[in-house]
C-alpha cells in the first residue's frame, strides 16, 4: 500500500467534508448569527463531541487499533472476529449508559460546562433541551469510530473518511429546511446531529460485512484480548480526558466573558480544523496501522522511518498553513462568515482567536503524528504524563493571557496553541530518548528549503491581500474572487519554490502495511 496515495485519498475526502463544513457554518452564521442561541447549541454539541473523542476516537482507538492490528497480523480471522464482537458489545453497553446519563443529567452537565449561562435562565434551559437531543450522538458516532478503526486497519481508508460528509449534509439540511418547523429554530441543528450519527453508522455497515468484520452481539468475561483493550483504555481515557478537560475549561472561561465569545472561538476553530483534519488526522490515520504492524513484527528501523516520513510531510505542509491562517485571517473569516447576522465586529473578534490558534498549528498537528509513535507500541502512560504537564501549563497561560494581559477569548486560543507546541516538543524528546525515533539524514537542508518557500509565500500573501478594511466592506462575490486568486497564488508560489529547490513528489512516496 502506498501511504502517499492513501494520504491523498483521505485528504481529498476530508477536503470535501471541510468545504461542506464551511457551507454549513456559513449557513449557521447567516441564519443564526453569533449570540445566545448559537452559544447554547455549540455548548450542547461540544459535550457529546467531547465524549466521542474521549471514548471512541481517542481512548478506544489508541487502545484498540494496535491490539486489533496485532491480532490481524499474528492470529487468524476467527480470533480477530471474536475480538471485534466482544469489544464492540462491551463498548456499546458502556455507551448506552453514558448516553442515558447525558439525557437525565443534562442540567448538571450544562451548569458544569458553561456556568455563565446560569445568569440567563432562557439560555440555560435552551442549552439543556439541545443537549438532551444531541446526547444520543455519542452512542452512534462512537460505534462509527469502532468501524473506522477496523476499516482503516484493513486499508479501507476512504470509507471512514467519507462518513463526516454525511454529518455536514445533515447539518445543511437541518439549517435550510428544518429550522422553520421549530419554535426555537436552533433545535433543528440538534436533531440534525442526532440523525447524522445514525446515518454515518448505517453507511459503514456494508463495508464491515464485506471484510467479514461486522460485529455481532457476543459477550465474554474471559476474552483475553478484550481485557487487554479495556486495560489500555484506562490510561487512554485519562490521557484524552486531560486534553478535553482543557477544552472544557476554555469553554468555562469563554462563558464568563462577553456574549459571543464561545461563538467567536468556534468559528476560528472551524478554520483551524481545516488543516488539522486534512493534514494531522489524515497522516495519523494512515500511520497508526503501519506503525502497529512494524511493532508487531519488531521492525524498529521501519518504525523510525515511518515517523520520519510523517514528520517531514507535517513540517512541509503545516508551516505554510499556519502562516496563511494568521496572515489572511480577516479575508478568510469575512469571505466565509460575514453574512446576515454575522457582523464585521464578529469577524474581527474571531480573527483575534484565529491568529492565536495559528501560532500553535504546528504543535496541534505534530501531536497527532508523534502520539501514535507511543500508541502503536501500546505505551499510553507516557503521553498521559506529558498531557498532565501540558494541561497545567495551558491553564496557567489561560489565567495569564485572559486576566493578566486582558487578551479575553484570544488568550484562550493562544494558550491552546502554545500548550500543543509544548506537548509535541516533549513527545518528540521522549521518542528520541527511548530510541524509538532516529532522524534520517538531510533534515537541516530540508528545513531550510521549506523556510525559504514559506518566506516566498508570506511575501505573496502580504502584497496580494490588501487592507483588512477592504475585506470588511467589499461585496461577497468580490471577496470570493479575491480570496480564490490569493490562495491559488500562494499555493503556486510555495510549491514552485520547493520544486526549484529540488523537491519532487516521488521523494515522499512511502510503502506501508498491506
């Protein structure tokens, strides 16, 4: 299997998903704006999303995929299928309980996650209603993540990569056609989340059946593999909880600031998720199964080469993305979101958050590349310890930036970015210290060439962007045309410089598991 080709497939589908996500957010911004109702929905959606990341995409994937890969590579189909059945049944029971708790304890959860809403009973009650509708999403989407782990291990990368497209289509449908049917129009988005979870799960079922890995309800208290997964999930949940706890604390801080702060952070984060999804998540997705196989076969040299390949791609693609997000934050936000109820002030407030996030983009993506270097070796404790240090540092920066430097919501974004940089730096240090990763030759020359191309990109964007005020006052189509040629010019200049410096696509070709 060609990892670069797999990366292109995942990134391409993720690009489609992100474009639809932008369309959905443009609609939400136009129809609902940035205010009480949207703040309520974003909090209600963030909670099940948080649990999804903790129990499924986070802790479960970290614990399950390496062990599942070991079974696939060392044991037969029958034992591997038993592992899938037993683990999925156990997880489904846990998820059912968590979903029920989310529905029943919604008022408590809202009070904990957004205490500032308690000052406005109408907003608090609306958030509770929204959370009760979105809570079942955790059940469906966590099982989607289970299916994704299985399909990715079998190199069926495109199927899980396509699933988020369905979520965005449901959002768009809810915003366009569902809102008029509710007394509180924002409720249409909550029901769109509910439907999307079910649709995404149903989509993956035929593909699981085709590879003979469609789970059936089968429980065993003595399955050795299942207990290994559960044992690994303990520290994995704790580790993922640390990262998600940081996001919860940020929401708490934001809820105490002026109205709209939660939404401004959300819209900035949506733009940040564009490169983190296309680059970070995509590279991490294809690396973990290959790293797991290299570990299972004790091929330490290949293990290190896979990490080196991932790091080089990350540096080459993330540095220009970070620079671009920071430099053209206003053009991006104005073009995508400044419509209807989303004002020029909302653009500038979101810009402050996006610039803060962009500072740490390289760290946010490197964490997704470096952490699998530990997970594939079934070492979850080391990233957990590093995560604790990162959490403490991030919250110290929150207090300093928000209250010491009066940076408001922008300080929250900056602390997340800098915390991710610290996290990735410590992860890298320990991978080197443990001898897991040995850098290939030519890194200094590689880095200098990339930096020259980044400088050329920066100059292109600087001279091509014009004034920020122009973007706030010009018409929608004029923004779209200007942004399109600005981005295309930046891409052409960046890769033309790399090409002139000797970079070729074949240099990044890499074989992985088959």
